[in-house]
C-alpha cells in the first residue's frame, strides 16, 4: 500500500508538471506579448508614400518660414528700443543746454536775437522735421522688406499642398484613412490656403500648425521606425510656444498632458528604442513642463526647441 501510494503521488506530480509546461507552451504560441503583436502588424504595413512625406515637409517649411520672420521682427523691436531711448536722452540734454544759454545773455539782446533766430530757423526746423519723417519712413520700409513674409513663396507652397493632396486623397482612403480624417485635413488646408492667398498674416502660424496635427494620423497607416506619436508631440510643443507668446496659458496644461501621453505611447511602439536618447527626452520634457508652469515665455520657447531637436534624433 505504501509503495502504491508513493507511485500514485509520483504520477500525480508528473502529470501536474506536464500540464504546467504544456500551458506555458500554449501561452507562447497563442498569447504573444503586445510588443510582438505590434511588431507583426508593422511588418504587414507598407512604407509611407513619398507624396505624404512631401506634404509634411512642405507644411514644415511653411511653419519654419513664418517662425523665422517673427523672430526677426522680435530682434528688430529689441534693437529699436535702446536707439529711441538714446535719442530721447540726447534731446533732453540739448534742451538743457539751450536753457543755460538763454539765461547767460542780456534780456533785450536775447529777445532781439531770439526773434531773428526764430525767423531764420523756422524753415530749417520744418525741413528738419520733414527729413526725420522721411528717414523714419525709410527705416520702416526697409524693415517691412526684411521682416515681411515671402507671400509668393507661401502661395507656391499652398498650391503645392493642394496639388499633392488631390493626388494623395484617394490613396489615403484606400490605405485605411477615415472619411472624418480626410474631411478634417481638407477643411484645414482650405483655411490655410485662403489665408495665404489673401495675405492674412494674423494667426497664420496657428493655422499651419493645426494642419500639421493631421500628419501623425496619416503616417500611422503605414510602417514606421520612429512612431508617428513623435510628430504629435511636435505639434503640441509648437502649440504651447505659440500660446505662450500670445500670453494664452489656459490651454497649455492640456497640451502638456498630451505631450506626455504621446511620449508614453511612442516609447511603447519603438522598434529599437535608444535608452540614452529616451532618458534625455524625458529629462527635456520635465524641464519644458516646469517652464510652462512658470509661464516663462523665453524659457518655454528655448526648451521647446531643444526638445523638438531631440525628437529628431529618434529614427
């Protein structure tokens, strides 16, 4: 009996071990990790079409062109302030010198000489004012030339976008883009095109960036190495910078949350994650987030651009 019970116990243990190992094997076969499932679905997709890459690059070019002009204007404004301050101080000094000269002379001589000088200086002063007006007008004209948008170039870009979009739209629908995505992109493209053709500069940067927000969704239809969520992060970073420069901080916390959420998804979807770059990006996100909370426009712009440059390293 004892010998039988020992054998029975051994058989039960053996069967339990077999069931456990077969269960683990089944899990490996039928329950793949999410990373493997994601990798398999990516392998089944085709590479992004060149026309979609062209659409994104053209939009990015427009955004950068607008940003460059705005930065030049900001620099010109900074340079004008000390010049105006210096001119006003010089005028005050000249007025003080004139008062001292008036006090030192004889009263009667000063009156007669003053009348003669006034009669002599009247046309000169008028001419001086005209000269100052011409100079200021000339400086404004030169500034407007150097700091205005190249509208012809912008118009060519929106024409290129419209042409490329008409060639891509059917391909996008065939590749799985939803009707809402297609209609949303087309509507935003039309708004941008109208603004450029009518040379409406107000909120033009916002409009161009709002068009960029659609590209992550289109690129998600295709195979990728760097997840399209990285592009989504770039959109939200730019939005925060734009809102900050306009002192519209109310929406920035939500945009910051969207950046962090997009980054969490991007890390999960990376084919070959670079731990060093990822750590640097996370540090940059935290630093950028602190500046946003402080509502420091200069730091937000600086750290936002640094973060976007880091995102470009993810391939």
